[in-house]
C-alpha cells in the first residue's frame, strides 16, 4: 500500500514537471512570436480586404525546346470590390501597352496584349534569324498590406527582350474602399514636407550618411543632390515602403534601393 502510494506520488510529480516544461516552452515561443515594437500595424483590424482568387494567364511562343519566349501575368481578383479589379487590370494593360508593345493603343485586353508580345518576338526573329535568345516578361501583382478600408498592392515586373541584361521594376497600387482610381501621394499622406524630412533622416541613418554629407559621395544620384521621395511608395505590416527602382537614384550595378519607415514614426501623418 505504501509502495503504491509512493509510486502514485512520484507519477504525479513527474506529470506536473512535464506540464510545467510544456507551459514554459509555450510562453517562451509566444514571446518570440510577438512582433518587434517597430513592426506594429498602423490600423489593426480583424477585417481586412482579401482577394477572392488569383488570376494566372500565361502565353508561350511555338518552340521545340525550352526555354521558350514566355509572358505570364498573375494578379488578385476581389469579389466584393469590382472597382479594384478594373483598376488592377487597367494598370497591367498600361504597363504592357506603354512599355513593351509598341503597336498597342491600350484598348486591348490582357490576353490580347500577351499574344501581341509573342507576335513581336516572332517577327523580330524572322527579321534577325541569328538572334534566337528567347524573350521573357512577367508581371505579378500581390497584396502587400491590407486593412478593412485600404489595400496596398505590389506590382513586380521583370523582363528580358534582348540587350545586356534583364530589367525589373516594382511599383505600388494603393487603393481605398469606394474609390475608382489609385490613390495619389497627396491622398495618402497629410504633410509631404514632414514625411520627406522623416524619410531623409531614416535614409541617412540606414545608409550611414551623416548630416551635411552629400548623397553623391555615397553613390546616390538624387537630382541636385537633394533627397526626394521615390515614385514607388507602398505599405507592408512593417510600415511605409520607399522603393527606388534601378537607375532612379543609383546606377544599375547598385540595384534598387528600398527603405521601410515604421508606422510608429508616422503617427498622425497618414490618411489611410
């Protein structure tokens, strides 16, 4: 009887020890999973704008071996926001017709423009048969940040249509619920001068450029050596993204330049 009691007591202590260890690990893991203070979401919400599906459209040239000339487009479709769908598709058509297909006038559909891209390659090879290197064009639109009223979409475009190297760009499509066109910078920020000052301080700190030192001394090519915001401004859960594409403020060899300003430093300065 005494031995049985001792055995039961020992088993209980061992079980308690296992439960304690498991609880401690859970607490530690929970602490590790907490975001850093600079990674706060500007407007926390249980409801966010989500895409209902992802559209993928791909066309390839007629070729006997891989790789073939390929054009692929991927973008989200929003079931409850048809105005968002039109804006996204219009932006894709704009990039295709203005940057890659000279004979397009912007009235074509995405699929029609893909076919025209393939046709352009085939006509090029017919004129210059010694050039057999396939072309490639890819556009991918994905959600970068979302609340119940606002969504920031990242549009990544990569291409090779001959030349010394491929090219890639990133732009952002910022949309607010109910609007029928993308938001301009003035629709997003309250005071551009103040935002620019904060961005310059963050930029100098990140790239270790002391106040008073010229950006050009560090390889940057801002106009008149004065800091300016990029054309591509978007958002992630970590803050406002400033994305300078290749050639914008630095040579191609340097690649793109990007910086994220934490939401904690933008309180009261955003309209979203």
